[in-house]
C-alpha cells in the first residue's frame, strides 16, 4: 500500500477542524473523501493513521480515537503555507 499525501492532509484537516479534540476512526472515515468526492475505505484510513502515528503526526487516545500532535499541526500549517506560495504570481 502506497502513502497518499492528499489523504494524509485530509485526515489532518478533518481532525483539526473537528469540534472535539479527538475523533474516532469512523468519524474520520466518514469525513474524508478523495479528489473525486468518493469515500475512502476504512482500511486506507486506518493504514494512514498508523503510519501518521509512526511519523508523530497523530496519536491514538483512549477509546480508539485519534488526535493531532504538535507535529501534526505544524505539518498542516506547512501545507497551508505551501499552498499560499503556489498561489503567488511568478
């Protein structure tokens, strides 16, 4: 299974934008869609949460929920900055 950076960013953004400090995997899976607006399989979401945890971007908390780490927020801010740089005229 390959890493999907768009999915990583979508998961980070989903958790960051939530009203709660942590989300269950089913809440994340329901909120995350691919570039075509289709849902993403729970296996893909689960795998990406695991490798994101390996990278220190998210952390599993009690009850099977996931929260962002400081690094996760930093990665999301970096993605936003990169998008802003892409929007600048050359």
